[in-house]
């Protein structure tokens, strides 16, 4: 079945360094991938999304490129800030784009902790 | 203002008691969801509702039921709560077609003692 894998449970970095959070997926359909971010005691919020192969999508300094050849959608940022400390979820839409009733399959999340 | 509102935010119940978690949205979204979040397990889908009285089980429906009598309102009910239902519960809503962006509420932290 469809699945999303996030290999790192916790990533700890010093402010100003680059980060990459891994996300790979399995699906039988054309993939639509998402990154959601959840700050402490807050609701998850959409960070960015993509269904276009090999096109970089960006938001709030974060970026990701969907690579269908490697089934990956890694999240990156060139210089992390203290405010980036949060839980990051990768998610996959489980039915073809435009389908009624599709739902998201979430990875288990990666906690990013940024130190001064 | 696009908003998903959950009530209550915090709840403590004893094992065997009934629990009602409520969720409202002001975006006229047809589709609504209930998730629970546990450390190391991420977000697990309990139920999905496609519209009024049109509900489907998610991945972990056992021990839960839902009610949707108005499009803007979706309730999660735990009949005779169990200690393993201690969790943070999130409601979300979305349009049914398109890219399926979810809008989440702030969550309800439920402790079952």
C-alpha cells in the first residue's frame, strides 16, 4: 500500500547551518506530496506541496523538489533559525489528483531542534 | 478568517466515562477528519467525513464513533473511554477535490485515567 517514510526522528542543529529532512514515499498513483510543520502546542500547518516532477517549490525559506525517479521529497533550508524548531511531517495524497474522498498519509514526523 | 475550532482544549476523564470532542469550521469545507497524535506514531486517521451523515472509517476507528449533522460541525465520541485513548486529537477540514490541503484545529489533549 501507499506509505511515507521519514528516517530521522530527531535532527539537532546549530543556528545558521543548512538542514535536509528526508522523505520518501511509495504509491501506485501520480504522487502529490506535502510538508506540514507543527510548532510546540500548535496545530500542524501546511508548509509546502508539489506534484510536479523535478520542480523546486519554496515557502518561508524552505524548499523541496519532488523527484519521481527516486520517490523522494526532501525538505531543505540553507540556514536554520531558532524559530524553525518544530515537528515536520511529510504527507502523501493517496488517490489521483482531483479524486473525491482522498486522504493524506503522514510520515511519523521529524523533530527539528535548533540550538543557539 | 479561515478557522478550525476544537473544544475543549484539555480534558481529563476517568476510564469508562464517555467523551465528546467537538470541532467546527467556517470554510464550508465538505470533508472533515479526526486524527490522533502519539509520540513516534505521527498522525493517525480515525475517521473521515465527506459531508453530512457521510462518514468513513480511517485507519484506527476502533473505540471511536463520529457524528456530522451539519457541514460545519464534526464530533468525535468515545463511548467508555480507555486509558490507551489518552492522546492529542486533531480535527481537520479540506475541500474534497484538488490538492487536498488540510486545515487543522489546535487540538484537544485528552487524558484518560
